[in-house]
C-alpha cells in the first residue's frame, strides 16, 4: 500500500494508487460529489435484522443531500452477519465502503483490505476532525494496535446510564426522606424490611434487588467502581484486590445477612418484573429508561382489587464513604462498530466527504431522529408523530425504517434521551447536570499476545473473583478469614500478567 501526499500548491495526492479528487473540497453544503455517484456498501447488522435499506426514505434523502447513492450489497436474506462479512471479504472486488465491528475492520486493515484514514480526516472530513480534536481519547481508542485508524466509528452518548431508583410510595408511606448518604441508605433498607411498607402484614419486602444478579451496584456507596479493573493515575490496577474493596464487600455481606438484599439475587431472573409487580421490591441501581418503564405501566395497574400506588424516584446519588456523589454507571461513548474504505474504492476523497456528512448536525439529526423527524416550535428536532406512536417506541420505528444505524456517526443525546419515559428523561438531565460522572474504563485494542493473556489468565481470574464475591456475600466464606488466601490465589492465577497486558495497551494508547 502506498500513500503519497506531495506537498505544495497544486500538488497531487494519491492513496493506494487512487488520485484524490480535491474538487470535492469546493462543493457546497453536504455534497460529496458534483454528479450523482454510486458507492457500494457492505452493512449487515444483528444477523440481518438491521441494515442499510437501498430504497428507504433515509437513502433517498441522503442521495438528495450528498449526491451519493449508497447501494448495500448485503441482504437481509443472509442469516448470519459474521458469515456474510467473511463471504464478502473473499470477493475479488470489495465494496467501496465496509461496515462491521471495530475488531473485524482493524484486522481487515492490517491485512491490507482497508486503507488507513487518519491522514485523510483533517482534509476531507472537517466535522470528524473537529470531533477527534475535541475527544482525542476517542480517536486513540479506535485506532488498531498498529496505530492506524481503519474505520470511522459510531460514538454513543456521554451521560448517566443507571441511577439509584427507589420506591417513592414506600418512602412516603413510612414518612421517610430519600437517603442522602450510605448510612441513611442502610436505614431506609432496614425500614423497608421491618416496617411493612406494602401493608400486607407480612415481612415479605425485599429492600434491594438487581436484575444483573449481583449486589455490586451497591459498591458505589463505598466510592468503588463495580469493575474488576480500574485506572488510577495512569496505572491499571485490580480494583478487587484493595483494602477499600475488602471493607465494602464485608459490609455488603452483612446487609445480605440482615435480609436487606434479595436472598435470591444470584439466581433470580427478571427481578424487576417479579418483585416490582408483586409489590415486594424496594430499590435498585439500574438503567433509567427501562426501569422507569415499570413506573409507567405499574402505576396504571391493579394488584388484587386496588391500585397499589407504585411510584419510582431517581434519588440523588447518596454520598459515599468519602463524601462524594459520583454516577458510576455511565454510557460508554466508544461503540464497537464503524465503517471504512476498502482497497478497491476509487472515490476516496468523495467517500471521506460523505463520511463527514454523518458527523454534521444535519446528518446526525436525520440518522438518529429519522429522516421524517419534525421540528418543534422552539426549533429543536423531535421524532415524527408516527415514530412516537409506534408500538416499540421511536428508536425501534427508526430501525424498522433503516435509520438509527450505527454506521459511522455520533449519536444525538437529545434523540437517545428523547425516546425515554419522561421521568427517566428528567432523571438523566438531573444526574448529568449536577453530579460527577465516572470515566468509563478505556476500550483497549489488544495485540494478539495480550488477547491470549486476557483469554487464559484473564478469564480464570474473572471466574475466581465472581466465585469469591458470591461466597462472601452469601456468607459461605468469611471475608477477613479468606482475604490473604484470595490475594495469593489471584497472583497464582497470573494477575501480574493480566495487569501487564492492560498496562501495555494503555501505554500504547496514551504515550
Ligand atoms: Ca409486607
């Protein structure tokens, strides 16, 4: 692969033997070509459930705005996205644009099937360039481990994903205020357990539930991330092997013993459906949107003969043991898909300009609010009435229309949040605007050797950690009595190698 960028006025530039057409730089608006130009695409997602539809409203609108007629060569008739991708790669001539997972595209790039894009972004894709300048980390996290950028990623939103969600009707019934710190949180759990807030005369309340089958969401009360590994001051450390963690898990085990945590937390399927609908569950840490959908449905439902007054609130994050209020569960903007330019693409400059469209406000609005979106009286975009009325909600509506695809764009926070129940929307903005959001763990691009370590030692360690967590919480093993043995066994399993693999990926990215 040859890349030549000859400097100087009027100098020609070419990539991979293709001359770059600088005429595209003079085009107005979103145009990526002076004449209508057809580019072929491979896009096959979710085993064919989602893909670019050649005859959709979005495709038509895109052609009008950019002069690019995008023709997807993948078909929904193919059942398996991976198989479709591998078959496509064996063709003599590849589609101009290839969409897939970052891992696939990195490999294709390093095999010579895709061209590096990092030098093209600044000149031909000013909006993508601007995004990368504002988010240098995001650029680094999407480069392959050889240092090249082989695809333009789709980025997700930044903001809180989960919240502290509590039965407001139970608080009201017992005359309690929302807990504001760890100790008050404990007291509320205790009151929910002891004081019969569901009013049936039985001690059947389960104060804390979680559908992810672990109580680790409670670690936030101790100022601790619920991940096994975290970055502290540029060093990747094992979060679990710390004194703070030991204290926290000891206390959580005590809460379990006192009946404050779902006794079946490690096995219960559909905890929210079961425990909220039966009026047994008191609080959880979970996704705002899906959890508040219970508020919408259950507030209208009867339990036996009467409405049970179900009402959820997202409370402010209780102050942790350090006095901080941190939102630990946040969206990770680094998504794992994108699209790039194949070695057979003869319109590289045009394609880059076309990619850039999807990073403009107009392109993002058309993609995420849908090509048929409406504009509110205050000038903000909104979902069409048809999308709002759709049974599965506006996001599903757009997906069914071939929009809202993770091609290579930046999700619109207004669109993502605008599709949530109204109470969840309020909670999202309240959290985002008032509290510190944790930094997501970096998305690493590992070398084959690092991957090997992750897969062997890394998997063994993860299994052992979750086994021990469960033993401690359930009271099968005492934390204090088994702690030294726990640390020793982590080391035997190769913790040092796993940390080294993370660290080298981290250093490659940031140094
Ligand atoms: Ca009761």
